[in-house]
């Protein structure tokens, strides 16, 4: 039997898929800079729809006051053109099954919410297509060389993955029930953000916030 070819979704259908797969965010309530909204971009490659969500915060606060003044109001203002913070989560969706196949995001190099120098590491979760295991089991890879780092079972509400803001500079990890015990200084009280406004990516914003210097997914370069 020959499968029907995939018909690329139109703009209205794309928006519905973006809403259907929008990540749910958890952020420790001691971080007073709450996320404001999400930009989104889409790209289709064969059967895969790549959705990149860019969460926007007004600012981020370094845990050391002097560092914060230098970092936020001198370095960030000069280097990025704004003290706004923008971080990405990329969700790949199979257009035939409408299921999540990959989740890509940045996390810090050490599990400490208040880390002084938070170097970013690319984290890639790839779904295991096997009926013999839990349907939400993914393989975790670290870094650009895709170093295998075990299995993980993210939580989903429908098709929306639960993601946690795991450092003061607002990079991520998947939200797990016991994660607060694994990340130093994280705390155990969270605010949940499940209804953040979605805004279609506007290329003019890239120039305004010098997005080519910020974190960005492999599939969707925020400055293009």
C-alpha cells in the first residue's frame, strides 16, 4: 500500500501546530524576572516540522550584585544592544504522525542555578521509536558531537513538553519531579507559564536585539 504524500500545512494549520506543541515552562519563584512571551519560527524539511520557540525576558539577574551591574547594564547593553534575554527551545514534529521526535535546547555546564559563569551546552533529546518502551522515552545527547548520555522520560501535557528554567540566565532543562534535588540552589517552589503569548518571528527583531550573538538552535538561526 502506497502512503499518501504529506501536504505541507498552510499558515493557519502551522499556527495550530505551534500552539499544540508550545512548551510549558517552570521557573523558580525566587527569580523575579518572569518570561513575557515567545517568538516562534517554523521550518519544514521532508516529513519534519521544526518549531523554534524563543522565550523573552525583560532581564536576567546575576546572583552577585557587582557582576549583575557589569554584566547586565554594561556588557549586555553593549554586546546585545539590550538587557532583554532570549533563549530557545526547538521542537521537531513528524508531519505524518504529529508526534514530537526531537527536543533541542541549551543548558549550563554544571547543575547549579546560581553558577557564576554559566557556559552553555547543547542538549538534544531524540525519541526512541519502539513500541516496547514508554512512548515518551528519549535518548539524551550532549554537546555538538552528540555524546550519548542515557535515556530520559520528559513529562508532556498532550504534546506540550514540560521545561524548566534551570539557571539565573534562563537556559533550560526538562522538568522532572525530582530535578530540584539534582540542581543546586534551584529550590522547590515554581511558577508555571503555560499561556505565554506567541508572536511570529519578525526578522527586524533580530537586528534590534543582535540575535546573531545570542543562543540559537541548530535548525533555526535566529538572525536569518
